[in-house]
C-alpha cells in the first residue's frame, strides 16, 4: 500500500473516530442523520469518485476503497451509504441531463437519495402499481430519503422520483439498520428517467472491488473487537486469548483479512481482481463475524457490544450487494473462459 | 434399534405443528420480534391446548422442536417458563415441589434459572454471588446476567457461593436456592437489543441483601455446582431440540421458496441441490444424536458425551442451515421471515454451554472413557 493510500486511510479513520465511533449504536437504532451525511459530504466522501464539476472528489478507485473499508469498520451502514451514492447513484446520473441539476445537491447532502433496485437481483419481483398510478417499490434501501432511484414499472429504465414510506413494516431490517429497508410509494407524476436498467446492472457488476472493501471493513471491525475482548476477558483463570482454539482461529482470520487487504490495494490490474476479492471477502466476512460474535459469548448477542451488527451486516451485504449464484457464475465463466456452471 | 417415534408421539407432534402453524403466524412472530415482548397469551394457550406436557420428557422435546420450527422466539417463550424445574424435581424436597413446582406445572407461575454472572458464564465455578447463613435465613448479595424470564419469573433456581472459593476446588462451596422475585432486595432490569429470540425475556438480576429462608435451600449445602451440571445434562437435550427446530424450519422455508417463489429452474440447479442436501443431512444427523441422547437420559442413564455432542452439533446445524437458507433465498429471505431464523439460530451456540464448552466436555469424557476397557 503506498503512502497516499495510508494517509487516506488515516484521515478516514480519524474522521470515523470523531464522527461515528461514539454514535455507532445510535446509528443502528435511529438511523444515519443528516448531520452525518453533511459531514461525509464536506470530507468529500459522499462523492468520492464523482466528477469535480458536480461537487465530487474524483478520487482513484483504491482511495475510494480505502474510504469504504475504514467507514465500514466502524459502521457498515455508513460504508454502504457512501458506496450507493458513488457506485450506483453518481454513476447512473453522470452522463445524463439530470446530472447538472441534481448531482451537486445530492453530493452536498442537500437532497438525500434512497435506492430501490432489489429487482436487479435475480428474479425478485419488487414492485407493483397501485390504483392511483403511483409505484409501490419493495425493499428500498434508505427509505427515509427525499428522492429515490429505482427501476421503473416495466423493468427497463432507472427512474428518479419522490416517494414516501408506505407503512412501517413493524420489522427491523436484518442489516444496514443505519439506512433501513422499507417499502416506498413513489410519485410517478414527477418521475424522470435516468438511464437504462442494464447500465445500473453494469455499474453493480463493475463495483465488485468496492463491495469487497466494505466487507473487508466489516471483517476488520469484527475481528479487532474480538481480539481486544480476548485480551481482557477471563474464564477459568485465563485470558480467552490463551486458549488455543480462540487464539488460532482469530489469528488465522486476521491473517486472511490482511491478505485480502494486500490484494485489494495492490496495483496490478488483473481483470479478475474485483471478482476474486468479492468472492473471497464474502465467504470470509461470514466466518469472521461469526467467530467474533462467538468470542464475546452472551455479550456478543446484545447490540450494546457492537459486534452482532457486523454479523448481521455481513449477511445483509452478502444478500443485497453480492449476487450469489450470479457472481459465482461470472467468476466461473472467467476462469473457464467459456460459459460454465449453469447446470 | 428403532428410529421411529411411537404412534402416540407422532400424533402429538402433528398436533403441535398444527398449533404452531395456526398461532405463530408471521404477523405475530414479527410483532414480538420487533417489540421484544413476551407472548404471555400464547403461553397460556399452549398450556390449555395440552402442547406442554411436562410429565412427559419425550413430548416436551418433540414440542420444543416443532414449535421452534415455526418460530424460535415464540417457541422458546412458551416452553421456557419451566426452565430449571428439573433441579427442584431431582434435588428439592416435597415442600419445595408442592409450593413451587406444582404452581409452575399448572401455569400459575413462571420460573427461571439464574447461574450466569456478568463476570462469567462458561466458568460457573467462578461465580461470585454470595449466600451467607444468618439464623434461619441466607443473605444473598451479587448479580446475575442474561437471565431468561428475568423480569417475568415469580422465582428462580439460583446458584450462589456458601463458602469461600479455594484454589482448584472452587466448585465445592456452591449451593442452589429458590429465590422469589418479590423478596426484598431483589431487582431486575430488562436487557434489550438482542440479536434474536427477541420474544423471550432476558434480564440482569441484582441481589442486594436478599433474605432467603433456609427452607429454600435446594438439597444440600455445597452441592449446587453438581446439581447445576446435572441439570445442564438434561436441558441440553432440549436446547438441541430448539436448534433442530430452527434448522428444520429454515429448510422448510427454503424449500417452500424454491418451489413456489424462486425463478424457474432454480430447484434444478446443482449448486442449490447440493446446498439443500447438505442442510437436510446435518439436520437428520443432529436429530439422531438428539434421539440417542434423549433415550439414554429419559431412561435415567444419562450420557453426557452424547448429550454434549447432540447440543453442540445441533447448534452448528442451526447456524449452518439458517445461513444457507439466507444464501439460497436472497432478498426474499431478507425481507420475509427467513432472516429471523438466521438471527435466532446463533443463540444456540451460546446458551447452556457454548459450543466450545461442549467440546471441552466431550474431550474430557473421551479421556475418561478411554481408561475403561470397553
Ligand atoms: C439470550 C440469552 C439468554 C440466556 N439465558 C440464561 C439463563 O436463563 N440462565 C443463565 O444462567 N444464563 C443464561 N444465559 C447465559 C449463557 O448461558 C452464557 O452467555 C454462556 O454460558 C456463555 O457465558 P459468557 O457469556 O459469560 O461467555 P464467556 O464464558 O465469557 O465465554 C466467552 C467465549 O469464550 C469461550 N471460552 C470460554 N472458555 C473457554 C475455554 N476454556 N476454551 C475455549 N473457549 C472458551 C466461550 O465458548 C465463548 O465463546 C443466557 C445468555 C443469553 C445471550
């Protein structure tokens, strides 16, 4: 990792310690507030990769990954928000006539943006028309936002519209509770077309390394907590770290984390790099967060200790951003060089 | 060797399943999960309907599995009001059985078991709560952590230290008491924000000079550790049943999705087929281990090795199955009921002996057993 990247990571870390660490439980319970979104914008994180003319920072991909990793290691919800703004939101707007009007407002935090693209994920019927001509969109991420970017009723285009949460589901989302997931009713009268659905799909497909960086942050956040806990908690007159099963598994997971990090930040451009990192991090994030929770015993099961959120979020990111069989197949196709893994 | 349940148990199992399917609807399960509220109405209903038959351990085990299969939070909530009863049943005197247990059996009272402390759950012998004898009473001071039914129980079977911990023999100076929640100096505060089994009530208990009459000492002074370990050897079979219920329920719902809601052809994909085969195989293996542990135990020949294997393996099967269920059902599972199985499953590897503690027990027993010539 070069010095610029190191410096970037330190900056994001300092920012997170100041603005996220102490409120991370509040973020889980009450959601990300506008104040934090403003601060993320002021630091240039919200539009990390977006063009400067729209208020973005035009950072390179690895600096962007560093931001995602560090933010996610404190609050995966915040990491995912920044990812959605950059890799999905700004990407979809970028070359459209809407960019000038809306991107600066979005990237400055003046207008907040929610995302409903569950139907990109294989075969999921995520919406229906309601009688009054509005569109009901299921499972929208950040449903409390001002505006939404969703797939339209025909499943062809990505549209931009205002909307309101239809009804509280009486259910907390599994993960990314800082953003929330709920059904949203969109006002179609004012809706505008942004781009083709296939372009959004491409943007998601091209952001594997970014998603891997979020997962890396989750892995780091969870393991660091477990390692600290194992140093101070005693059972049977010994520290947890003294027991070989705990020490061996946490240290092996930590070395896998470090190998993943080196791989993500290395600069060779292997065309499979993103997918490699994504599939590796997806599996590792589940194992690491599970072990981290387990190491905390009963305390791991309560939100106060801030470790169960990583367990939930690893699964939620894996469900919402990672596309399971589809991404596994993409990797197989690349490795075999022909269509494979379809039976 | 017969691997089938008796016809009577099969009918009972069917009845419990029907009850669970009609009462533990998605709405009800989601509501209690969301609000972290205890379903007292369902507790009463399950008693009225004969779902809970405390006199038959086989029925209890089958009921726990079938209820948790539909929803673990609710299933555990309605079966846990008796948690700790075996300690009184095995080691208590007639007065204690009459005054406390019979009330619980009739559903008039709720009980709990208070062992874990803030400083330690796995290392039970490190417990610090003290019970000092004073005339015909014991004075209890200390605190208990993560106690199920902590806020709603009328009384607890509680482990406390009656003589100072001495080196290696720390487990010797401990005793068990029946402590009523209305005793002066007892207080509890609810622990909120659990990952799963959120319908169950969990609390921290504080004991501030709580006076417990000597007649509430269970069995003999100094034998508490042994009583509690004996109890865990029983209750772990029931935790295995909880875990198998969760695992089976996750598989049921995955199959339902694959058949009715998944994109066409999903069920024909071999990756999917291999995954569900794996889930089902582990569930079946766990269930066989549980039946074996139960059949030793319910014939009064407990086998702690098999019991720990059953509890440990079933817990892992629950976590595995619920994780795979999420993977196979994706957004459908995330926005529906399957994600709850994923959150509920993890407790199985933690309570009543973590997976690590089960492995320690198994290894110790193997070491011991390998000394005998069999
Ligand atoms: C929702 C909930 C309900 C509960 N209900 C009850 C109840 O009703 N009554 C009650 O008494 N308790 C209850 N518990 C407590 C539960 O039984 C304990 O949490 C459990 O026994 C673990 O203890 P601990 O949390 O102190 O973890 P610790 O003992 O601190 O263990 C932390 C981690 O270290 C591991 N570990 C410990 N020692 C070793 C070793 N020698 N080798 C390897 N690994 C080791 C453990 O397996 C665990 O992963 C409940 C807990 C929860 C979360």
